[in-house]
C-alpha cells in the first residue's frame, strides 16, 4: 500500500487514505450500531464525510489552522447535541463521538502528508473499537494487583532507568545505569515466568518445574520437595522435576549472561545448553517413565506456587544492593587473591542466590577478570548452587526424593565443572 501511495500525486494519495481510513471506522461503527439501535449517531456514510471534511479544510487552508480548528469546534458541538439527545438510551457511551473526532483528525493528518501515521492510528483505532468485548473481558480476567505490578515494572524501566547516571564511579568502575539495567533484566525474565505460572500452573510436575525454574530453581526445588512428602506420586518423579528446574536454570543463566557479556556467554554456550537440555530431558524421562498408575496432577496443585510476585520494588532495590556488594567484593578478591580466590568465592556465593554473583561477573569479565576466569567462576557457582539445592531437597523432601535429587544435582554440577576444565 505504501508503494502505491508513493506513486500517486500527494493530494490524491491523502484523499484516498482519508477516505479508506474513515470508511474502515464507519464500517465498524455501522456493525456495532446494528446491535444497539439508537445508541449512535452515524455509520458507514457519516464517518467518511467527517474524515473528508477534515482533509479538505486542512489541505485548502495550509497556511492557517483557523479553518480546521473551526471545523473541529463545529463537529464537537454537533457531537455534543447528538450525545445529549441520546442520553436516555441504555448503555450510552461516548466511543462513537470520540471516534468521530479522531476520524476528523486523521483526515487532517492525511492532508498534511503524515500518511504512515494516519494509517497506523486508524488501524489501531479500528482494532480497539472492534475488540471491545475481548478488551473488557481481559479487564475482568486480569487480577487488579497485576495492574499494580505492571505499573511497577513501567516505573522501573520508564522512570527510574532513564534518569540513573550512565557513568562509572570509584576505582571499582561502578556504573549505576548498568546495575539498574541488570535489575530490570532479571525482573523481566522472572516476571514473565510468574505470569506463565499464573496462566498455566497446576498442569503437572514438569510444567511447574519448567516455569518455576525460569523464575528460581532454588524456590522451585523447595516447593517440589515439600510436595513430595504429601503426594501419592512416586518420589522419582519429584526428583525428575527438580532436575528439570535446574536444567531451565542453566538456560536462564545463559540468557542473562548473553545480555550483558556476549564474549563470556560464548565461552559457556555449548556447556550450559548441553547441561540444561540434558537435565530437562532426563527429568522428563523420569517423570514419564514412572507416571503409570499415578495421577498427572492432584487437588490443590494449582495453589502451590514456586514464587511470589517478582516485581516488588523492595526486592528490586535489595537485588541492586546485593549486586553492588558482590561486584565490589569480587573485584577485591580478584586483586588480592587472584583466580583461586575468585573460584573459591564463586563456590561460596553459589550456595546463596546465584544471580547477583553471576551477573556481577558479567561486569568484571574482560576487566578485573579474564574471560576464562569469569567463565570458570560461573560454572563453579552454578555447580555449588546445584549441590545446595540437593541439600534443600534432602531436608524438605521425603527421603527417597531428597537422596535422588541430591545425587542427580551433584552429578550435573560435577560434570559441568569437569567438562569445562577439561575443554
């Protein structure tokens, strides 16, 4: 359509666009007016006339905005009269009147040469009008607290991030913008997993493990281990689900690393994807093979979440603070104790929340640390985290689940460390 418009005289192209857009809006309003007779003032003829009026007034008087503004005032007065006349109609709104004002403005935009803007705005308007029931249904389906969560995410990305200084401070090269960008990235990945859990939770162990592992494999391990004490499922299925969550953790960590340190991620690509996919496949096999005579889901599964809402601002600021401390400590250890100290620190930090430490390494890789040392530290931290999750499974789960999960997670952690240092 854009190519055709470019080969037409500008006035004719604007006229055709104004007519086409206003016709689309008129068709949509005509269809909706048939469902509620008496509620609307115009349809497939009225809207094109309004759009053409805006086009002609804008193109006939290009040097002055007065005629176009006068036409807008006249249209507004007519719409007000129409609205007040029909106020006794049930379910009366002002959508059609607002659509008429927009159609008039789109005609003026087409006359001014803003063809792409006019087309895009017109299509969006028709979609909003046509999808009325779906949009209203979405409002009913989305919990009110999720709107607050979305607003917090917009606050983190659209308000806080742009005003954070993008400069390095102190001898540790601390960049507040990069720190907050890390927080936004982690929150976004976690929030996506959280939304998927809300939508698809309670559909079996493996889906719960996959979605939970994308948020926090540690939290998922604790939840699954606790469920294994009360479940009628075979313990080996819970161990498989815990291993699956850890497999997703490897993929999640790789995605976060590639966002901030591509060269570091390249060193880990084969190892982390092999470890992640193999863990997921083995976990699925253990779940499928031992599913016979046991239910795929149990009452109350949908109520068991691996995590809460990940976009609380207090959690975001806490993550930023931990990330900053880890960043400074890592560089101090690297300066004083070298590679050995960093690897020892990674083994210790892996027993806690592994994300701040690994993302801190992405800021040090190639600067305070070599790429190879940073990659080794990531592998060791992930392996240490595996062992700690196995310990959690042993503490919180039934005996068989805990022992098997500890053995599997330790095996995967040891294998990744061995393969990396032998590569």
